[in-house]
C-alpha cells in the first residue's frame, strides 16, 4: 500500500551547485573477510575527491558515525575508502554506509555493504553412505556440505584423489554425486569435499564405499527417483532443476506455455536442467518428461529494486506544491520494499510495512535548489537515486539590465505592466514591456 505525505519545509541554507555534474555516491560491495586480516571498503563519489564520512549500520535501520567510535581498527584514507584492520567478527561484522555532504542541503547516503567473517562449519548436513548396487543401476551418493560464508567450492575424491566425473556421472549444485548405469569400474571409496575459498579451510565427509554386484538388473517400472523442486533465484544467478529416473534413461525438458527454453540453458549428463545467469523473464513452469513420466517445477525470479524517481515539476516558485514519486521499475519482480526519503540529513521512513512511495511539499523561500534522495531496499539488495528541484525567485525572473537582441527564431512571452497612477489629459507616464525569452529564461526591460 502506498501512502502520500504532505511536508512543509522551513527556510533552508543555500545549496552549493557542483558544476554541471549530477552528484552521486556508490557505496561498498558486500564481502566476506578472513579473521584477523585487513580489508578495504570503497566509496565512489561524483564528482571525485569529495570528503567521505562512514557509518556502521544502514539508512534503513540506524547509523553510527565511525568518528564517534573508539575503534583503532578503522581508518579512512585520502581517497575516502574505509580501511578495516585485524578484522574481528564481534567488532566489525555488519552493514557499512558512506555519506557525502555537498552542502548542508545537498547530502547523499549510499546503499549499505555488509562485512561478514568468512567461515565454514565443521559438520556436514548430509553425508554419503556405503552403497551396494547391481551393475547398470543408478546410484546417488548424497552430500550437503557444512554451512559456509561464502558458499564453498564442492568436489569429490575417489580413493583419496580428485575425482573428475566421467560421462555417466555429475555433481549437483548442492553437492550430491549421481552415477548412471554403474559398472565395476565405478567401485571404490568416495568422499565429498568442500573448501571455503577465502579461508582455504577444507572439510571432508566420511568415506562411503560403492560396491557393484554382477547380478543382472531386474526389470523395473520406470519412475522418477529425483524430481525437480520449486526454486526462487535472483537475476544473474545460476540454477539447476534435477530430474532422474530409476533407469537412468535420458529425460527431456520444456517450458510450459508455448515458450522455448532459455538460450543459456543446457541438459546435463544426469538429466538436470541448468540455467546460467537467469533473467527476469526466465520465470515460469518447467516440465521434465520421459515417455509417460512427467513432473514439473516452478522458477520464481526476484531482484534487488531498481528505482524510478520522478517529480511533477522540476522547477517552481516559493509557495508552490511539488510531489515526488519513488517506485520500483519492475513491480512484478519486487518483494516487499522499504523506502526512505532523505533531504538535508532529514529522513522520512516507511513504517509498519507501509511504503512511502510519494510525498508533497511546499517550496520554501531561500534556497536556489533542493535535493531529495530516495533509497529503496528489499531482501535482495538496495538502490538509491536523487533528484533536484530548481527554485525560481523574483530576482531570478526579473531584471532591468538591458540584454542583447533576441536571436532570430527564439520565442518570447511579452507582457505589459504600468504602475497605477493618475494621468491628466495630455500627460505622460512610463510603460514597461517585459520580454521573457523561453529558451534562456531571461526577462529584459525594453
């Protein structure tokens, strides 16, 4: 639900115009840091070289200035980057926001970036088990590795050495090993391994022995032993729909609704449908089938917000009403969003799941320009944009200083004004003709 607010601003300080450049600030990327190591958070400003202030926390929660913290591990360098030395999770994990002040009225805050300690747990969520299977059957050695930040790199070992899956094998995205049509050559001891690429810490599962018998595979009724599950994924991520029959026979995939499979999709050896770098239009229902067997799963695509920021007018005179609007560019992709408006360090936030997508204010006397910033976040990310409202004052719209002759082709608004006075027959008074050049906004007395 959207709510409009009517806001009145008192007289404000004059804004500093930064040339013809539209000011902007881009905050830090989220990252995982190894314990007791140093890292750097970057803040990019336009124009370059402005003074940057750093805060812990988020504009959507609360902010604490780095300057107010007695922490010797924080240091802002000459380029405005925040150096964090001897990273410790208890003191340094969390959100970080950078801020630039162009003037008391022109202030911009970045979207937050998150620092977290790189780590990997010790216990596997699911480990492979000893398995005996007849020749030609399908074998699944299950594996879900320990929690890891960032996500771990997963691989398998056979007989203590790195195992490169042959044509009849594949490793799923979550870690399980699929062996289709096993033979005696597939026998051996297997272990699932996961490594945290930041810390270099390796975790290995228990060893599981695969024994392949010589008995003939009895005729079986074809059925799915692994079916695809519904997936929610962000734009740009890779996903896999798993689908395996008990016979190991090839499966086919289609997208329901007379839509072809995405061009970035492929069917793996184990029958899984892999889609890389998903786009917002990849969402929908996908069907895995083999003969009379059929099963479906849904892909829901989500994304961080992308802001459309607009105003009903871009300039006006004191006393006029201005309505600003901030909305996501693709509402169908957006989960519930949190919106914050910022003006001169004053914040107007949404509360109780009510989105403050627009508000109206009265243009005050005093400033030449007013800058507003909208910040929008959901559970997948954040976006921010700013907009300027030019304030036209009487001094800016009227001048008695003669100017050059109009350029041919320019359009002018002409009005005649005379001071109220009494004129006797035959007397004279001054008449002023004001010409407003629309292309330049200049008023000239003739």
